[in-house]
C-alpha cells in the first residue's frame, strides 16, 4: 500500500511494456558522393521505473534522440572509414 501526500509527493505512471518507434531518416553522404537515407525501428522497454523517472525528464524522448544520434554516428563512421581505405 502506498501513501501519497498531495502537497509533497507526485504520482507518475510509467509504462513497462515494450515500446516501438521509427527513427526519422538520416541522410548520409557516401564516399562516392551519393546521399543515402537510412532509417530504423527501435524497440525499448523500461526495466526500472524509479531509475527512468529520476535520471531523465522524458525517457521516451531521450531514447528517440539517442537512437537518431547513434544511427547517424555509426553510418557516418562507416562511410568515413571506408573512404580512408
């Protein structure tokens, strides 16, 4: 049983199910100067609700931004690495 004091505590509902979303297409320039659009689908699930609430303000939004950044960095690095060799 939980007691929530109205003036002190806040109640936040966290979905612990697996959530999916599409990462927006990221345009990447290859070594032969061709622009390629790469997109992805992310599946994520929150295992610990307390940590997800206390560490970040919006877990879903931060996961979307991290996925887009990681996708862009991985393909940029691969394209750049192939360009060097």
